[in-house]
């Protein structure tokens, strides 16, 4: 996969502190201290003014189906209705890659699907109907925009070791790209200091 940060709100800590100051009619002397206070005490409405846009390429449709469940994000995705997926690429899970027999059968099946998809198109079936043949493994690309509050939530849920490997890797790549000053908030829920996990697993996002 490839993740590119297209834009982000500049100077996020100073911006959050300035916005928060209207609540308290104050002039923040230590923006980071104030932001950490807001974060630790659950006052996250100010974080909604900080925005990010990512371009995400080479993830599976299975991964994108999980991603779009974060409904406070905005998405623009490659259309399988209007775009031909002839010769489509696929994402192969590591547990299949590392299993010789399973990997062989997996790739044979994908080859068969590519052939049937192309044959279906050659019979005059439009892309919007030919796509019913395509697997969840089919690669897709999209743009995602969200505010910091939602990115915190995504990180809490998807950096957890119980999240599926592909979306966990995706969110790890997203977090690496944003302003380092806000990264302390972009952690799995067990490391957030705010959310109690009833089934702790060690707290390490692999």
C-alpha cells in the first residue's frame, strides 16, 4: 500500500489552543500543556477544527469496507462501476503468502477471476455489472479526509492488535505522516489513558 498526506492544518497545537481559549476567555501561555489537558479530560470538540486529507492506494476492497465504517470521515474512492478493473491487482494476506499450498490456490483463483471478468466484458456486460465477479482482494484507491477527533478514534480502534492486519498497517502509515506533535493522541485505546480495555492484550500495536 501507499499512503500520501495531501494536506493538514498547519500548526495544529497552536491552533487548538487558540480555539480552546475562547471557551475560557484566556490567552494560552503553554499551548501543548493546554492541548494535553483537553485530551486527558475528554474535551475533544476543539480537535474537530484540525483536518487531514490522505491519498490511499493499493489497499483491498475488504480493507476499504472496514475503513468507510468510520462515518465521520469523507471518502472519494475509485469506482468499479465506471473504471475497468481488467487485469486488476490483488492484496494477498501474509498468512496466505506464507502458506505455499494456500498461496498457489489463491493466485490460481485470482487468475481465473481476471479471465472471467474480461470475458464478461467482452460479451458486452457493463463494468457496473461485471464487477459482481470481483473479489474483496481487489486493490482500490481512495481519498480520505477527517478531523483530528475522528483520527484519534480511528487510531484507538484500528491500532489495536485485535484489528485486522491490513487496516492496522494502513492506520500506522497514516499516523506516521501527520504532525509529530499530535501523534501522542494517535494510539490504540489501551494506551490512550482514557479508555478502559476489558481484555488487555499487552498494548503493543504491531
